[in-house]
C-alpha cells in the first residue's frame, strides 16, 4: 500500500480528525475536567481565539489526520513597540508515522 502524505493549513471540518489524533497521541485530550466536549474545547482554544486567526498545519495520509501543530498568536508589547508572536502548543504525530523521515 502506498501512502500519500500531504501537509496543508487547517481547514474547517478538520476538527474531528485533529482531536482524534490528539486523544490518541496524548492518551486522552484535553486532560481537564471541562463542561464541554473535546471538539468544543479545541474550537475555543484555537479557532475562536482572541486574535481571530489560526496557524495550524495538518499532515494527512489521504484524508486521515496523522500530524498537527498549533500556534497561538498573541501580541507582545516590549517597550513602546508591539510585536506579533506565537506560542506553539499541542504538536502531535500519530505513533504509526513516527521515525519515518
């Protein structure tokens, strides 16, 4: 079987595959007692963030999400200047695809 790997930016509709990957890689995700489901938590944390944008590339094997990375954007004021910065969070690669490249 030949795999077709690709990497692209997050698209609406990827949430279920991303959360499934995060739950597999981290043996449960998120590990918080929440009043919402894991997809709703992902949407709150990443898609609906205060900056209004998302940097979240996904790696795919055909249509299956096998890798993801998330960058939470934030503005940081240093002295009189404001800089756009990012904080990496929840980076994951499915265990079946590690050490292959």
